[in-house]
C-alpha cells in the first residue's frame, strides 16, 4: 500500500555551538532589530533567526547547488558508459 504522502524525513533538530567575532555578533543583533521593526514589532532572537538565514543563504548559492549535485553524481573515476 502506498500513500500519497511519503514517509517524512528525519526532523530531529541538531544543536550547533559556534563562536563569532564581536563584529558579526553586533551585525546579527542589528539584523534582529531591523527584522523586528520591519515585521511589526515581534522580537525574534538571533538564535531563532540564524537557521533561517543559513537556509536562505544555502538555497540561493548556485555554485553550492551545482557542486552538491556533482557530489550526488557517480564517484570520481566511475565509467559513465560513454566513450569520448
């Protein structure tokens, strides 16, 4: 039996701890403040915004997307069945 909705992927969050420069920290705080002003006053913490910021960055990085597709391709040195 197959349902229209496939099995959901793993959604277990992974906690990362990073260290940033004081300048980046201030920029992130400023971003959160600008975000709050732009979207009607609801304050979002930097730690809540960062995953979405990283996701947006990665989703819009075309060079990364291309390289990632190549990672999923055949292993280096594998024959593609074509002769050149």
